[in-house]
């Protein structure tokens, strides 16, 4: 079964360092998302991406965050200068045709990248 | 603003029991609702996607129902097994639109005792 692949599975970094989290969505999917989950808290939306541009971003997704789809397969999340509060599990997700309409498809998540900021 | 609530936060049952997990949401103008399973430290696995035009959706021992008017969904697990132990999350689109983000509940952590 097709799956969303994320790397690395775990990254430890020092505060202030740049981090890039990588994702390979399912090949025929067109909508891409990043979510995160701080330990013990809800899964929360960061950003959605379609047609090579950001569709929506949350208030969490400030100037320190950026996303890119550098080629036809990868989808990356960059955090420019990490803070302690960025420590979380980051999930990439993709879907064929989006989520908020009748007949919407399943949103498929990757296994996550755990980011620990020291 | 869409809010999703799942109560209780945790549930422990003996193996073999049939159980119901509840999910409530504040804005009933949704097109679908998705149930996910999350194992400790792992990603989210989609279990069932139920469209607003459907009342129920079934997959194996799982059955999800959706009542938009009351803002509720239930996930029924038949003949529970220790392997069902995980956190179960429900999620709904925050608004109408293909790019809509999902709003998640905090999840119900299920423990099935052998």
C-alpha cells in the first residue's frame, strides 16, 4: 500500500539551529500538509500546500517556518532558528483531492519526525 | 471555530468487550469525519472516513457512525483485542473547501486487558 515517507525519524538539535524535515508524499497526491503534535497535546495544523504554493498556514507557522516542494517528489519543512517550544512530533500528510468537501479522500499521514530542541 | 471533543481521555476494558468511542464537534456543517489510530510514538493511521451523506461506515470489527445534526460521531469496536490498544482520534475539516485543515480531538487512549 502506498505510504507517506518521512525522514529523519528523530532529530536532536541545539536551540537556534536550522532544521529540515523531509517528506515524500504518495505519488499521485496533490494536496500536502504539515501537522505537529507536542507531547500530550492535540495534533495541530501547520500548513497546507497545493499547486506549488501555500494554501493556508496557522498562527504557529511564523517567519521561522517555510515549506518547499523542490522536485516532483519531496516536500520539506524548514525551521530556520529552532526554539525549545518547537520540540514536537512533526507529521507530513497528503491526499488526492483535499479534505473539506463531499466525496473527500482519506488524509494519509507519515510516521512522523520527532524533533528535540535542546 | 470548529472544536472537537473526545471524552473520556482514557478507557480500559477487558478483552472481548464491545465498546463505543465518542467524538463531538461544534460546527455541524461538515462534509466528512475521519477516525485515526495512533500507537505510542507513532504516526496516524486512517481507520475510517465517513462522508456526511453516510450514516455509517464499516471496516472489519470497526463501525463509525455520524450524526451531523447532533454534532456527534461514534466509533464502535466489536470484540476488542489487546492489539486494539492505542489512541483513537477523530478529526473534521475546519471549513468547507478542498484545502481545509483538519481539526483533531485530543484522542481516547484505549487499553484492552488480556
